[in-house]
C-alpha cells in the first residue's frame, strides 16, 4: 500500500501507540525515572514512559514458540501490551 492511505494508516498507528503508552503511564505506581533530569522541570517525558514500557515488554517476552504452534509459550505483543495498560 502506498500513497495517502499508507500515510493515514501510519498516522493512526502512531496515534494508537502514543495513546497506549500514555495509558500505561497512567497505571504506573510511580513516575518513571528521568533519563535527562533537569533542575527546571520535575515532570517526566514521553520518552521516559516509552522506555519504561519497552523494558516491561522485554521482561514479558512477546514472541511465539514456533516449535509448538498449537499453544505458544509466550503471549503475542498486543495481549501483553493490553494487560500492561489495564
């Protein structure tokens, strides 16, 4: 797919990913650590949340075990992300 539909699909995927990341941030027990702390701000950045989510996903594992196709040993990415943000 190319052209306007590809651009629209990409934008919608990015917006969904951003929304899921912020929902994940809302459910964290405490704010993620700042990668680049500053004296002028105490808030965390989107990149800090994204890094925390990526770390949580890496610990969960979301690939599948192709040796046993009937029952994967690990959860697919979407299931893990949805569990993390609920």
